[in-house]
């Protein structure tokens, strides 16, 4: 999903404060067919960090899982 955003026409790395619009991409990716229940706050957190994720050449599924675990631990 992050790579799709980076390669899309709507991505502009100069507009850092407008990246919350990327949340739609994450909501579409984590639809009811993929997850039973999704955490909206986490989706917005992902969207807020799109620019950092795009610049992270080591980003992978494992790193995103770690991020989610860290998020869940901090929400307690």
C-alpha cells in the first residue's frame, strides 16, 4: 500500500501536512474481507506517517507488524 501511494499521481512529498488524505488507501486495504475489525485510529496514524514509510527503504510487513504491536502497547 505504501509503495502504491508513492507511485500514485496523488503523492507529493512536499505536502507533508496533507498526507492524512492517504487514510482512504489504508481503509480500502484493510477492508472487511481482510480484517474482522479495524482500528480507525491506527489507520490515521499510518496515513500520518506515509512520508516516513516511503523514505524507509527497509519497510516491510514485519516492520509494520512491529509498529502495530508498539501502537497497541502504548494504547494500554
